[in-house]
C-alpha cells in the first residue's frame, strides 16, 4: 500500500517506515510533506492509498485544510497522529470521513490494528477465522512432532492455505528441525516477554518461514524462560493467529501444563497420536480420561494411529474398543521416507512426495479441509500423478 507521510518529525517518519515495511503486504512511504499546508499545495500526481498525518504541529487556522486534503484524495484512507486532543481538528477530520486517530508516542500495536482495519475495508486483505488443530502424543516417541510439522507443510502446499505451527514443548522443542535448517531468531518465550507488541506483523516477524504460506513459531530454547510464559499469553497469541492464518497447528508434545492446557481449551480439534501397541493404548486411555474430565466434547478428539501396519496381533477395532473412541486416520509405517525427512530437515512431501507417508498426509489434509477446499481430490491426484510420471 503506497502512503503519503505528513510530518516534520524525521524520527516519527523513520518509525512509521519501519513498522510499515514489516507488514504483509508492506506499507510504502512513497512521499512526504513537512506539514498540512505543504501537503495541500504540493499534491501527489498519483493519489496515495493511505495518508498518515502528524497533527501535532498544526498551526492555528490550518484545521480547515484537513477537509481540503480529504477532497483532493477522496479514495485514500487516513490515519491522524496527535499528542493532544485538538477538538476543532478532530471534528473536521470526522466530518471529512477520517476514522483512525492514534495517540503519540506511537503504540505499534495500535498502529497495526488500525492498518488491519484499513486493509480489510479497502479489500487489500481480509481477517481470517483460523482453525486451531492440536497434535498431542499419547506416549513418548509416538511421532506427533513429525506428523504435526509435516501435516502443517502439506496443508500449506496442497490446500494452498496460510498455516502457522506453534511448538508448545515446554523444554527442548525441536519442531523447526523437522522441516527447516534455519535457526529461529525468536521463540515462543520471546513473544510472551513482549506480548504487548502482539499483532499480525510482529507474529510473522518471529517465525521460521519454511514456505511463503507456512511458518513455525519455535519453542522456548531455555527452560528457565518458560516461567515467564502465562496462560493468558496463549489467549492473545491464538486470537491474533486466528485473524491472520487459515490454520494454526499446535505441536503440544506430551506434557500437559497451564500453557498447553489453555491452548487445548481453544482447539477446534485435538489429534492424539499413538501407535498400535499396549503401552500406547494404556497412555492413550489416560489422556482421553483427562480430556473427558475437562469436559472436552468427544467429537473434538480425533485419534491418529502412526506407523500402522495391517495384519498385526492388535487391530484398530481393539484399540477403538479399549479407548472408546474412533480412529479417524492411520499413517503407514514408512520408516525410510520418514527417517530421511527427519535427518535432512526437509518435509517428507517435498523430499519424497510419492511415498506412502506423503500420500497419507495428503489424505489427512483432504479429511481436515473437506468442507473448506473445493478442489480436494483432483488436486492430490494430479500432484501425485505427476510425481509418479517423473
């Protein structure tokens, strides 16, 4: 979005430029004027989409210029910045149809919230209503992190949705290593320490970007920092994430604490991951008992059996009977493809998209997005058909 900045304050100009460039799409300050009169007398040849006006130093008698400026740029959105309430100026601004007034010193969160409203009104972007999908291990080593990270990538690549994965492992979370070799610049604990800055642009800047529409928020890399994280921080993060992402995938791990519990409370679906073995079934039953005691509806809990092999002594029917829950999906025991993916830090769909586990992830994407993606089956058939022909 191309913007005109009206201000004599060079530091404020630089601050707005920095905040604007961090947005997606960015706000570009393509022109500047030293004051309101300068802006009226030196009109831009190409009208801007946005006018950011520092009204702190408006001279007496210049208030009427606000209405003139709005008439020169009738299709532009306006943000007024002011240090003190100036009644005459604000009345004229309201009459001219200007709705966004921000107090100085600039609060970055307020600026980005104002920009969100402007972009939605202008049709530049739309506020999403993202779905939260949680993956949780019934037993250590069940493969929940592998599935959550690779499912997140598959969801972004196949369904062409904007996806965020949040690593909620309280200690030593390593979700990023499954899909990227990038070192996280910021972690979940860093965001919680700066929670007042939370908005879409700040969240995006903290992610490891695996693809243009798939990012990972890394877990705390220092266990000592987890004490600064509070359950209400998760409320704020998920509220913002829902507005800016189609899907938020949570890698919960196995430990249920105050942070992960608050996230699970808000999940639209919870996917316990287990293998078809007695220890997994025992721990899975305990986990489902916890969910029932918390009052979670049974239709929110959707079991996934990982490393599934047909013909074993234990059957899916045995597991479903023992847990009193239905298995919604199975992932085959494709050890070589999964191990290669983990060792190289490359999503299995990218590394071996015709493998059995990649096909299973595609089926899971179709299952999850069945009511949200119109092209589903044909898209996956075409993708894997091409890979087999290569």
